[in-house]
């Protein structure tokens, strides 16, 4: 496999490219993506067998099961980051080792239904919160400790909409390659 082919498997929709000027339409579209993502994901994976769920999405990647659990874990962190940022002055958020979380037994073996349910719950709360944010709220920021960079909430909405679609594409592309859909 060439490096270019591997990069296409790693980033099937490309990397997140945030517009320089984030409009109200960008925010509304991203929130809509987050609102509909849990049901969209569930419809994609609900009929998969355990064997299919334990299929790796790409070389050196995670299984479908691990991706579903990762989405639940990651979006829980995202929700907390939004809440911290809205209630503190430029908080330094807590980073986590997502690759280590994905190797824990629950991520590798637990039924995906628990994470699908969790994603529905966390996205319902997140979307409700995001729809209430003012322009001033959207321009609040947190500090990411790994990069020491300041991350605006309006950017973070887009980043998590992208993150949803990014991992959805990992799973969907595998299902297509294997003729499972």
C-alpha cells in the first residue's frame, strides 16, 4: 500500500479545514451534523455481526467496535470542554490518550449499544447547549495542553462535526470495501 493510499484511509474526508471567517451558517450546519450524527451512525452499524464489528477499518487502525466506543469517549470529553470553557476563563483542558483508551477491554469487547446510547444522550445535551450560545460564547476559548494552543468554541463545533463525519467515513468505507452495504 502506498503512503498516499494509507493517508486516504486515515483521512477519508480530508483533515478539518476551518473557514477563516466562521459564519452563522457554518455554526448551524455543524450543529445540525452533530444533532443527526448519533442516529446516522446507529443506522450504519446496528445490523453488523460481532465479526464485522471486530474488523479493523484500516492498517494499524481500530476495529469498528473501537471506533464506536472512541466516538462516545471523545465526544464526552468535547462536551466537558465546552462546559469548562463557558464557566471558566480560558481553562487548560484535560487531554487524554485516546489510543490507550481504545485498547482498554471495554473498547475492544463491549457491546456497541452502550456507546450508541451514550452518543445519543451526550449529543442531545451538547446540541441543546450549542443552540443557546451567543456570539460572545462562541468566541470563548480553552487551552489545549498538548499544543499549548488556544481553541475557540466556534472552531471546536466544526472540529467535532468533522470528527463525527471522519469516523463515520472510516466505517462506511470499510463496509463498502467488504460489500457489507
